[in-house]
């Protein structure tokens, strides 16, 4: 802990009597301890900064955030001090509570929510202030390890604070029951998974999201649809289903579709299947698709709200460009377009494609912030309608004998 700086912030009324307490007990305790421990202690008070009345609260909040230890004198139950103590508690700041003992015959009026907390009661006298100084030093020394760990942690780092504040601003503009909320929750879950192992010194650096993560997110989009006022339209290809089912070994996504349909969600899905001159070169993929679709039909059979078609493509490359892989979630006046994106491994374009990440576009009819997204979403809607009209209803595996 040598040469480590620590920031103390003093919250107390500053009338003439309290200024004496500050000078001869609080400030003196911190300065003496700083010299004894060879640690630089910075001391700030709530009245140190000149600011307008309207800006004073922001200054105090910023100072609390940037400080490591609060010494809070709640003598007299000053409402400003109580509010500031509440803010400190909300941030889980280290607080040392002190208060003057009342004169003989006066009743104690300590608020119930701090009555049982550790606190230093002191007498306003020469001996009382000397005792307060000693007990403050003891309290600070007893918490050195906790103070030091918090002071050097990232939790109150200014850069992190700025990013979380900006994130809070974004979250305040997203409705908790909207389609966007599912997307946000997925992102937070991913961030948590990425950083939760850092306490053990383990991490994963990656430029793309593994397919298992993408599969989990697609499952959540479908699972969180609310029922009869919801729908999911999708154009899909072999590479998506190979990835999202882990090569046909995991049927969770299909089961989630079936569960959503049971709640009333209307699902329309059209599989684009290769039926051109390149089909012979893709025989292994076709055989895998047969296994995947066989399981798909087995699970979705009997669900009236799931309609499935196939489209046999004679020009697979061109059709993949025209009728791109996507899913469109609709719920009330909201729409969420999901566009799976792929990368090609080993440098072979179009071969060994991995599901890498998902791009999304959101629209809500009564919120002008999202109007710019409507054109692209409508274009995907039209492409789905065109291809849906060309497809044949998929009800049995014999239809795949191309």
C-alpha cells in the first residue's frame, strides 16, 4: 500500500461548531494517520467547491463517486446529509458514521434505518474530540484492506463510469416490454459471461460470436414472443440450420418454435433447398439437411400455427442473394428484423460457412426514432411474400427427393 493515494470526503453540516469538529477531530485524524502510514490521504468537504445551488447536487454526487471513504456526521438529522448518505449506500461506498451525543435530558432521534449501524458517538468537548480523533483512526485502519481494494478497483473508474452512464441513457429510452428489450437482455448476458471469469484470471478474446451463443439468442427471440398478436416469418438455408442445431445434434431451437406456436405465435418458415447443377457437389450437406428436417417435421407435426414450405432452387447462389436468410418478428406495432451473418472458413467462399453474428433492425409504428428502418424491413417483407408464393407446402420427407 506504499504511496497509494486515498480520497476522503466529509459530509456534515458546516456551522461554527461543526467546523471545530472537522478541524480538531476529523481532519486531524486523517492527516496524522497519513503521516504514520506513509499514505497520501486527500480530504474534500461538501462545501469546498464553489458552485451554483442548482449545480451543487451534481458536484456532491461526482465527489462521492470519486472518493474512497466517506465520513458522515448526521448530527441533527440534517436532510441533505441523510440524502447524501443514501446515495453513498446506493453506491456501496465505505462510510464511517459519526454523531454528537445529545445534551443531558434531550431525547435521541436517530432515524430507524441507521440506528443499528456501526457509528461513533462523540461529545463536543476537548476530551470528546480527542476521543473522536482516535476512534476515527482506529476505524480507518481496521478497514484499510477493504478501502484499498475498492480504491484500486475498476468499479468507480471514470472511463467505466462514463460508459455506464451512457448505457443508462440508452436503457432509459427502451421500453421494458418491447422487442428491443430481449435484444438488450441478450447483450447484457453475453457481456456478463465474458467478464464473469476475469476474477479467476480467465478470458476469451474473440472477433465473432460462437454459434452456440447465436443459437441461444435466436431461441430467446422466439421464446419471448407473447402469443396470438405475434408472428415470425423466416427464409432459411442449410447453413443456418446446420449451425443452430449443431449439425443436427441439438433440437432446442425447433422445440422453442413449437412452444411459441402453442402459445399462439404464428410461424411461417420456408427452406430454400439446392436443386441445380451444383447439387452433386453438396451431397454431404444435403444428407445432413435431410436428417435435420426429418427431426424438424417430427417436432413441429400437429402445430397448426407453424406453416412450413420448401423452395427448390435451380440457381442457388442467385437465390441466396435475392432471398436472403432472415427472420422477422412481429408483435403488435413492433417489428424486429434479424439477419444472420456468416464467415467462410479456410478461405473458400461459400463453403464451410459459420454463423458468426446477427444484425438487427427495429421498428415501432408510433415512435419516429425508428422510421429510417422501415424501408429495409418492408423490403425483406416483400421478398418473403414473393418466395412464399413460389414454395410448396412441406409435410413429408419424400418431397426432398430432388
